[in-house]
């Protein structure tokens, strides 16, 4: 029996007045993984008052 890893990790870093959020997906994500994405992002961004997205 083999196990396949899958999941999502979210990190946030601060450099002076800038915040950087990273997301890393591993393997094939399940429906349950997708359902957990929004709360993880909300939790990572608590306390940030003005969010601007740059890609």
C-alpha cells in the first residue's frame, strides 16, 4: 500500500511595510482541500487593513 501526499500550505512574511503570502499545493487536491483554502487565507491575513495584490 502506498500513500500519496496532497495538501496546501500558506505562509505569510513581512518585510517593513510589505507582506508576502506564499501558497504551495502538493499533489492532487481534493474537494476538502479546496474548502479549506478560504479560511486559511482569511486567517493568514487577520490584522492586515489594506491588502493590495501584486502578481
